[in-house]
C-alpha cells in the first residue's frame, strides 16, 4: 500500500505502549521520555502528524508565555499555538521575541500558529482598514518568532449573506496579500457558533480568493458544533490544513447547544476519530493536531503539568488507534 507510509513497527510500538500506559497507569517516566536540555522531551510517537498544544488549554493557570512554552516542551509536544495577547503582555513587560524564538528552537518546538482576533471581514471599511494594520503588526511579530500562520476567524459580522460570498473572498484575499511582505499566512478559521460555521462556506470563500496561500483551520468540536457532516471531510485538500484543533465533544447536550466549555479531552467524548483521522490522512493532511480546551472541570481538578500530560497521551493514543484500525501500518 504505497500511500500508507507509516512504519508498522513504529506505529505498533506507539499504539501498544500508549495503550499499556493508559491501562496500567504508567506515567511516561523512564519508559517513554528522554530528557534533553532544560527539561524538554523528544517527541514520543511515530505518527505522520505533529501533536501540538493550543495554549488556551492553559488559560486558567495564568502562566506567562515563556513558561507556557517551557511546560509544553517538557510535556513532549511537537508544536504550540500561542495567543497574541499573551505574547503582547510578555513584550510589554520587557520580554523579547528573540528570547521566545530561542526557547522554541531549544526545545525543537514548532510554532504552529498564533491565535489573534481582528475584524478583517467587517462590513465597515474603516474597521477593515484598522484590522489590516493590526494584522500587519501582529504578522511582523510572528515572523520574528519564526512562525508562519495566524488564525483568521470571521469577526464583526453575525451572519453570512449568500449574495456577498464574493465580497468575503475579496476581504480574505486582502489579508492574504500581507503574506508577501510578512511571510505569515492568515488561515481562515471556522467557528461552530459564528457566522462562518459551515465547511462548505469556508471552501467557497477560499476557492474564490484565487490565492495560492489560502488555507483553512478546522476544529473537531467546531465542525460538529456547526452542524457539518464528517462524511465528506475528505473532499478537502488536507495539505491546505496546516493545523487542526484537537478535542472531543460529549453526547449531551445536542450539537446546537454546546459551548466552548463543553470540549473534552480526545477520547473522552463521541467524536468518530476512527473514521475521520484516516479520511484526513488520505486527503493529504500532515499538519499538527493541536489540543484546544476551555474546560473548567479540568482546570479545577488538575494542575497544568497533569493536564498537559493527559492532553498529549490522549491525543497520541486516539490518533494511533484510528490509524491502526484503518490498516495504516
């Protein structure tokens, strides 16, 4: 099977060891980790994807961005998504982008994406003009950090007008054009409860831009929350999904009643990973699955290190299991 380029030996090792870890209560400890540098760990999986962490998952612990990076490296992740507000707070207190970049490099941690918010799709031309300047500033900071992507959710409008899809594409292209001067790509983000909550609408906007760097940011929870079907997810070009937010969702409440706080760790809900992950792999996805949670129950019951450990372990186990069941080894 020429398209299934995953080592059977390595994937079986990953899946088996993580299954044993989960069932026996083993921590990674000496069995799964090899410390390097100041506490970093080498990646401990053989998946064809990166396993990363969106620092929203650490929000309640109020950690400065440099400490976030250190903890994510120590937990064994391959990549990280930082929030622009945390970066700005760090810089305002005297920190530098060079220091953060060096931390990322020392831990071999890929800067997957930056979470930022601007009203680039507003119907108000003045708000769009301001948003362009805001994005230009933020993109230059991301470039200094060594990053290449910034999330671009649709803010400033509450509903998409079908007759204006061409205009939305023009607005997205306007911020895509900033890539030529900054080297950073704004990634169109779907929000399950926002104006842009249908995968089909995302695809239409992206195609109509005619821009070669146009790309899409999906989220397991948000795709479900927006009432989308997983059955046709593989019609997308997976190579145009640089990162995808990793989480799970419960059986109740129904999809249209879910909130961000209802997201749970991968494997603790009903998300059909065994079907979705192979579809994404066949569609060409080789990006980062980035754990993004806002679960108060986890924050109240676990410290940051414990939550990071569970986020990494659960993600690797779910992903490796899905690939094994599909025969990708």
